C-alpha cells in the first residue's frame, strides 16, 4: 500500500515530506517487523493523526491531477533496477523510461543466513527474472543495503557473498547487461519493498 503511494507521489511530483508523520510511522513499523516484534499479517493501527496523513496522501494520488512531464534525456543508462529483501521474500522493480514499471517478487525457498545474503540474493533474482527485458542495456542498480552496495562495487571477504556476486556476474554476462552504477536508496523510498512482501510475477512472460 505505502509502496504504491510512494510510486504515485514520485510520478505526480508530490513532496512526501508533506506526510512526514505517515512516513515516520511506516518506517517504524518496518523496523519492528525486521526485528520480529510484529508480523506482516498484523492489521495496521496508526494513530488518528497518522491515519489522516495517509488519507490525505491517498486522496492526492487518487485525484491523479494532470501534469505536463518533460522527461530529461539520459545518456548514462537505459533502465533502473531496484531490489530488496525482507523477512517474507525478495522483490525487484524495473523502471524504464517511457514504459510501465515491471515488478517481481517471490518468497524465500529457505530463509537466508543473514540480511546481507538476502539482499544479495534479491539482486541475483531480480536480474535473473527480469534480465530478458534489459538484455544488452546499461542499467543502474539501486539497493537499500550498504553491504550489498559495497560487495557489488568491490567484493566481500564473506565466501557466501562472494559466491552470490559471481552468480550475478554470470547472469549479467548471459544477458549482456552493463551495470553503470550501484546506488543506495533509503528503505522507505525503495519501490521493491512492496513486491518483496506481496509477491507478484509481472516479470515472467
């Protein structure tokens, strides 16, 4: 739900700092979830002020007021791939200029040994499942885990992370994909968070 609001706000140019308390409450819930202090099936119970913030945000997105958007040409990359891992599974969102985003998510076949391994596995799954859409393209990879960013940019002393990176590189070669950058995004702004919890399969033909 919040992932859709964030995406709608980005498309419509809505400044999310206007909904500070809603974002802060949501990030706190994600923190509790990641610490195992609540379950993803628990019904949300935001305070009245936060609920009003969410309703105002939702109304702005639903109104979908017409805006003239002039996309800027970018010669550095052809697509952006967001990936994320949560306790429930892994997800990815592929954003290509002028085309609808493609989302993909799947549950864990088995829980990863650490969140860092989970985040690297999410990168592997995202590129593996969506790679045919960006074959031969220049791609920005965006993650919300600093360890993953460092491992993808350099490498890791961890044998498990190193092994996952090797598998990622093999898939990149298979599809002829060039990663032009590996960038960091705050968890609250990562659109891949939602498909990692609510699994979708738009990416598979």
